[in-house]
C-alpha cells in the first residue's frame, strides 16, 4: 500500500465517526437542501443586529444594481459611487451608468495588455513554465479589476447611461465568453513568444498583435455588442420634465456632465498590506498588472487599517460614498 493512501478501512472509520454524531446527521439533512451558509446564520444574531447608523449617504441611488454571474464588482461599485452626485445634480429618481460599456472596453484593452505582456516577458527571458508567465496564462482575461484600471477606462472611453448600452447575456454570465478568449489568448501567446525568440522586429510583432486583436474584437463584439460612437440620452427628471442630452460621445458625456461632479483623477487608492516586508507610508505596484498599454499603473498607497477606517468614516460623514474592496 502506497504511503499516505486512503484505504477502505480508513474511509469506513470516517463514515462510522460521521454517523455516530447526531449533529452531523442534522447538519446533513439541512445543508443538503438549503445553502450551507444560510443555514449557519444565527437566528439570535439576526434578531439582535439592526442596521441603524449615525451617518449614512443621503441618497443611495436607485435601482439596486446586480452584477449577476460575473466578476464586475469593481465596476459596479465604482459606477454606484459616481452616480450619486450625478443623480443629485440632474434631479433624477433613478439612474445607472452602463456597466456593459466599460466591460466591453476593458475586455478589449485587457486582452491587448496581456498580449503585450507576453512580448515583454519573453524579452525578459521569463520561462514559459516560470511563476510569472504561468500566472499570466492561467487567467488572462478575468473580469476583476483595480481602481486605476477604472480610471484608465473612463479617461480613454468616457461613460454612457445604461439605457444607451444595456446588459447582454455574456455581461451577466461571462464564463463562456471568457473561455473563448482564454483559449485564443493562449494560442496567440505561443505565436508571439515564437516570433520574439526568432528575433522578429517591432513592426512584425505589432502586425501580429493587431491581427490577433482583430479576432479578439470580433469575439467580444459578438458576445457583448458594440457601443455606438455617439448617443442621445433622453430622460424625465424628478419634476417629470422631459430632458435630452446629445448626440454626444461617451468621452464628451463624462467630461461635460460627470467629471465636474466626480473626477476620477482626484481620487487615490489606499490599501492595507500589513506584511512586514511592505512598509506603511509607501506606494507599491504589481508587475504586469493593468489593462491599457500606456495607461496608469496600478498604484497602491499602503496605510494602516486604522487610517482607512478613519478616512472612510470622514468621507461618509461628508456625504461622499467610498469605493472599496475587501476579502470576504
């Protein structure tokens, strides 16, 4: 018998021990029928927990947004924060910026960023089976993102209302689209590495990536649709008066109608990384992390968690919502 193998006798012992405890049988009966996390919530804790706060954002924004089966939490959270002063300024009952619009451009730009990372890592002689390249190839087009990625997208492409570019199936359930993109990007990464190793010129490499990105654009456009270059936004304000903005480009819309009330360039990203190797009061970045070639790098200003809590509370007291991410 191989050392460490699970034998039939060991499995039988596990089973006997499991069914010898009535609490395990009760837990099995419950959790095989409902969500185990829901079953674990204490009824007493629900009764004693009241979400009443001394300070809260005056207008939380309607409707409640839903990223569904996608990893777009960073986009939804950011656009929810940005819409609050916008709703107030334009006297709206409800409003959403198009999450699908930024998602479209993030997919396009993220794929191009990945392919250029393959060029860079090949020129740095990073082995294909090394930790860095293996990590890049593992999930080259994930949905998640960082604050500076959002800034890159908005500064380059602007914003538009959700009514002008609504959700699609692959926005709300991105797995199949991502599978197709992952397959193509890995195929393209191999071709790029081979060309770089052979001593291909910059012009040859740019030409290859442009050809590859044409196929990527096709996949994303089929799945998500293609945003219009200009749009007209028509709406009723709180007084039921009809209003119209446009025709206007998404970038003009951001510059003229959003930026005066929420300028993404005015914000900084604070993090808490308590590891002894990363001192507080310094900024950090991550190699090969980003979404737009030539865009802002993802910069993290490392501060103690007490400062983050203090600044968050101060922001809420002053009526401004806070974009944040945390481990759950």
